[in-house]
C-alpha cells in the first residue's frame, strides 16, 4: 500500500516526543507543537482507498489452456498484469500463486 498520513497519528505524534511537557516544558517548543497540531487539524484530507492489485485480487482467474490470467469482472479480459488494478478489485481470501 502507498504511504499516506492519518490525521489522528499526525496530531498525536508531538505528544510522543520526550521533550513535550505542557506543564514544565520550554514555552517556545510548546507553542511550536501547538501550532503544528492546529495546522494539521486544518489541512484538507485526501480521499484515499486501499488498492488491490490484480496479483492479489479474487477476480483474477488462471486459464491453463491459454497459460494466462484474466479478469472475471471484465468479461474475460485476458492477460492481466500483476500490477494492474481497477475499481472492482477485492482482496482474495487465499492466493494460489
């Protein structure tokens, strides 16, 4: 899966810093952390979905007579590459490769 940042994790990250102590910490550092958190909270989020590649998809069918894989969702579209993907992709329960 590609990399993306989850808002909750980005906001929580400064809280895990050893130096972040709101009660006793450096006021400039604390102000920077607070500004960072406000900035992250206001960022526009991306509409992100996990992509299922053909090699991992349950709709990928092996045709032994032609020695190739095809997609059952595309009505017999033959010779799909491992790295292809589409909006119909669904993770296979078990992979036979």
